[in-house]
C-alpha cells in the first residue's frame, strides 16, 4: 500500500509523521518474511485497549494511544521508516510518534473521517523490520460501535408541516433532528450546508448556528436567494456524503405553503 507522507514538527521527545491511507484501501495483508514470525502483541503494552467508533469518525485527536515496549526495542527513530512498517484495517488518517529511546511509540487519529465503515476491532500490523527481535507484531484494539443504529436514517424538522414562501425568501431557522444516523458537524457544519446547496432545486444559502451543532441535531439559517418558483410545491434537499455517517442519502421534503 502506497502512502503519502508528510512530516509533522517534533513534539517534545516524540517525532511525528503522517501516513494517509487512501480511501477504500485494500484489507490488511499478512506479511510474509523468511524465518520471521508474528508474535502478536508480545512485548507491547498499550495505555488503552478500547476506543469508540465515534472517536475514530470524529478524529481531531480524539484517539491517541501510546504503546510501551518491554523486552524489545525499535530499530529506528525515523518516523517515516516506522510509518512505512505500519498497516491497519481502518481507512483513517493516522500519525505515528517514535520516542528517542526506542521504547515507546504512539498512534493518533488527528483528522475527521466522515463516512468510514465500522470494521470491528482495529487491527494494526507492524513489520518486524522496526523491532530489535525482527518479529512481526499484530496489535488489536477493540472498537466499540457506539454509533450502531437500527432502522432507516431519517430527518425531521421544526417545519415538517410546511414553510411559507415569505419564510423562504426572507430567511428562516431550520432545525433538523436526525434518527438512526449522526451529523458530521466538523468545519462548523460546512459539510451539511454544502450537501443542502448541491441537492436543492432552488438556489439557497444555509448557514449553521455554530453553538447549535450536535451529532443528532443542527440549526441552520436558510434563505432562498432567487425567490421561489410559482410551480414549486416542496422545499427539498438531501443530506448525504460527508454530511452524515449514513451510507445512504437522507431526503428532506417540506411542503411550501402559499
């Protein structure tokens, strides 16, 4: 798997690098090296053994794991070389840190990862070339699926019964509540507003109230910039793509009252 690497600044005694796994990366493949065995997590102790799926999606430093080595050391303090030895089964952007004494390394999910699939345990494979005993290692971190939902995703609003032409042309507050999915509120709701603008048949300009952004509810100020056509019966748009963690578009259809 080819990685695009970009160096981060050194933080204290930890040197960082970034390994960005391409979207829809191939599943992790077992490393095959002559006279080399996989010893699992032998000699590695993580400071945490479980993470939340919602934190994997959120990113922004919500997932930070430190791994202490016992009875084995790293063969490098070069973050690029260490990152090249790491593969895993989640399509998330990860940065790795290597301690100068070669007895500690870390992994961080620093960026948001909207739309990533829940893939069970986080399985991290590290090639033996970066360990003093030459043995491959597989680290398993339990991922708790706290975003598990039953049923089809849907959105209800504060104007489900209808919105007037005057409200649309002058602007109104739209409150959306999502069921069986979650909003991605990263970037001050920009993913949501872009999805609305791209999918609406009218030229609208939605702006999020920043203090109202929640995973299950958002509040937007919405205005139709070029008026409302006389033939139009509904104010319609979709919440899709990076705007939610739903695998399917969520349609919103509100009657226009004349």
